[in-house]
C-alpha cells in the first residue's frame, strides 16, 4: 500500500502521456468497455412473432438526435394503428453501418439476421437542402 501511495502521489497530468502504467491501464479499461458494449452486452434481438424495425446510428449525428428523431417518428406512426402497435417494435442499433454501399448492404443483412429485424434502416445523407 505504501508503494501505491508513493506512485499515486508522484503522478501529474504532465506524466500521463509518458507513464507506461497509466497508458496501459487506460488502454485496457477502454478496450474492456468496447468489448463489453459489443459482445458482452449487445442489444437484445427482436422477440419471435414481432416485427423488428431497427434504426442504425448515423455517422456525424452528435448526441444521436437524428436517430432518436427517426425512432420517435416511426414509433408514433406505428402507434396510430392498433393492429400494428401490438406486433411492431422500433429499436436503436447502438452503432452505425459504415462502408461503401455494397458492404453496407451486406453488413445490414447480417445485422438484421442477428437481431431478428424485419427492417434495418441506415440513413445516408445525399445532399444538404438550402445550401447550408
């Protein structure tokens, strides 16, 4: 415990970029977080008998506002139809589908199968409206 106290007391923000123990500890922690999110705690698939509509994250969407907007709008449309509301489920895919259009299609098909999705929506920005 004394050695640990001595080590912690000599740390500063200046030593962080050069301290191998801090760098390796930080890298291990971040790696664990990424592994945990993707493989240990992935989204649950759509239950059997339900229609899964999954919306992928949008590249460049700060705070996932656009994605949340799509999910909200789709969910509101589904709720307007009582027969559909009981069998459809709109879900948030926690990561974007990246790559060229052909690889995006292949990835989308694999993800749709993995999450039992009838629809996997990926938003592609084509052009800005209004020249902004």
